[in-house]
């Protein structure tokens, strides 16, 4: 397939450490790095901010206009768009395993079975999951948190006295995500598959056939499509109809000889950014399967794309790799 290219629009960045996450905060491009720092790409140049001294950033998320990171030092730290740093939690001797953030600055984190939800006013609420927590996600409507663990997902209202609701399915559930309209909940699983529930009636949905684990998924802005990693193409499942992907085949975008490691839908259009284990980055348009090359590494080999992020307007795409390479691409 012939591919057009945006490589001339790429500004390379020497992150010099594993890129844990990529974010835009009030338009400022920020990378959360495995060496415990955040790299800010400001108008005056690059600035590194220490968030976790002598510790690694394991997980990162965006909560409002703040970058929030969790480290192997047991700390949860936030940095705002100006670079100011605030510590939210410290649990010495523990690791922060999962994070989730909301647009109103609400935040949740977990360590082992312990989950903490911090609302927009700063109040803390605690929950003990049935087993170690691997993934967290806020519902798009209402203050509700999905907690992925062994044998299912718990749905918890941190500010309410109502008993948590459990969605059961045997196996180890990893990442978790709500559809933008709140109709579906999907988890990645240890055994190279996705599992989902239609929340109205708790109907189970099984999405299998992956050669590797799915550790990245992204919803289209209209909620009709779910892009996923874990194969030698971006696998995109249909969720427009009431039954979601059941009895419907997925679409494949960006088929290559390397596995997809990260995916990120454009915030406004049916274009998905695809990062691969060999460092390639492509854009694929769902309407006609057209592909645009964003990044091809200088040397072919092992440079897995570990993070992808669009800015809020979809005018810039940022990527970062496990080997410490990164870049920002401006859309024409």
C-alpha cells in the first residue's frame, strides 16, 4: 500500500528515558519519563522537572490540566501546566499500580488491593478490592469508578453509601475503559483477549483472537469504534449498535509485520494514530483506510512506541518510545 508522509512535520525529542506517558496540558507538551522526571516542551526550550527522586514513574495520567504520576516510591505526584509540583500521597515501600483522572481534576490511584479516590474538592475516599487492582477508569457521567481485578470489575461510587456493583468474569483483568456514552465497559485480559459488558443488562461480550496482550485501547470521539493493540494491525471493534461487537467482525488498520503497541483516536475525526513495536507511527483513516506515515525510525529494530497523545484540537500528535525517543508532529 502506498503511504503518504508527515515525517517532514516531525520535531524529534531526546527524552533519554523510557516514556511512560505523553500529555498536553493547556497546550504544553509533556512527557512522563521512567527516570522520575517530566519533560516539558516550552516555547523557550525543554525543561525537566523532578517528580520522583531516585524512583521510576510507573503510571501517569491527566487529571484536568495536571499531569499525575505514580512511582515505585509509593508516591502520587501532580504537576500543573506551569510546572508546579504537589504531592498527593506517599506510601513508603509500596508501588502505585494504576491511576485514573477526570476533567474536573478528580483522581484515583491504587496500590495492591487499596484504592483511593480524591474528588475535585480534595476529599479522599478509600476502598479495598477483592484482589490486586490492575486498572482504574472513571465513568463519563457521574462520579463512578471502575476497578479491574482478578475475576472481574467492581463499580464503585466513592461519594455514595451504595454497595459497589461487581461485574464477574473469570480471569485476570488488566486495563479497563468505559465507552464515551457510558453504555459499555471493556477490559483487557491476561490471556490475549478483551472482555466487555453492556452495562444496561450486564451482558457479557468476548473479543478474542489476539496473538499478544492488548495493553492499549482508544475510543473514537463518537463512541462507535474501539481501537486496540496486540496484533500486527490496529484491531477496531464496532460499538455503534446496541449489541456492540457481538457477531460483527472487527476492522484492521495499518497492517504491518510488527505488532501494534499503542493506539490513539483523533479527538474529533475517525483517524487513529498507531504506534508499533519497531518504532513506526502511522495514521489511518477509518472511512477509506488511507494511511499516512508519521515516523519511521532511523534504524529498523526494537524501539517500541510506549505513548501516544493528541492535543485537544487534534492539531498535534506526540509519541514516545521505550528507548527514550520521542517527537511531536504538527498536522497540516
